[in-house]
């Protein structure tokens, strides 16, 4: 019986000693990681809904969080000129317009019709008789043409008008709008 007590006491002492004997470094690390554990997002919280963007020329998709800051390389590459594959420093607000429109109309998809246009490609379009300005904002990287599936072009245009973001073109027959960050002005094409 005595011996049993002795063993129990030893085990008890041993575990107390273990708890206290942890090196300072280990204790600090344990405290730190416990703090980090509290920073982990609460399980069950819904992640932000992504918006899928499709570039109709390059046939590429990207999925973006509507409120997240899009890295410039992603924007520049996604909106590159499909004809020359050249990219340019795009106006960072452009994808913001598209994402805001998709969010407004509760759509998880938006279609990009045109982003950056290399001057060469712009010239080709002009020669083919397309309605393209010589000094188009697309060649400067600060314009985007887009539409939202299942949303009428008129409704999208009305939303864009409220944004007072810059140039706004309405292309009813083709079914898209043009937005750029140049001076506020309005026009319509086919
Ligand atoms: Zn345009």
C-alpha cells in the first residue's frame, strides 16, 4: 500500500514537474499559437460569393471576389489584346465596374467583350468598318466593353449612367455597354 502511494505521488510530482518545466521558448510558442487559433475565422461563416468573368475573345475565365482588390497583373493579363496578346497597365477601376454591375444585378457571371486593344488591332477593326474610334480609350487601357447575361443592355446602361464614371457607350444591337475612365460623355452605336 505504501509503495502504491509512493508511485502515485511520483506520477503526480512528475506531471506537475512536466507542466512547469517546459522551456520558456515552448511556453511562449504555445501561448502564441493559442492566440492564433482564436484568429481563425468562425466555422460556418459563408465565404464571399465569387463573380465569374469570361473574356469572349481569349475564352478565359477568372473568378473574383466582388469586393477584393484585384492584383494588377491579373487585370492586365485578363484584359490583354487577344490579337497581339500584348498587355498594358490597365486602369484598375475597370474590373471594379464590371464586378459592381454583376453584384448590383445579383449575377455570378459577367462577359467581357473588349478590354485593351493594341493600336494595330484597333486599326484593323477600323479598316473592316467597325465602329471604333481612332484614338479609342481601349488602346490606352482605360476602357472595357461588357454585358451581364440575362440583364438587358438598357438596364445595364441605366446602372452605368448612375455611376458617373466617365465615358459611357450603349451598343443595343450588339448587346453590350462601353465604360471608360475618360471625361463623362455619352454616345450610342449599333
Ligand atoms: Zn468600347
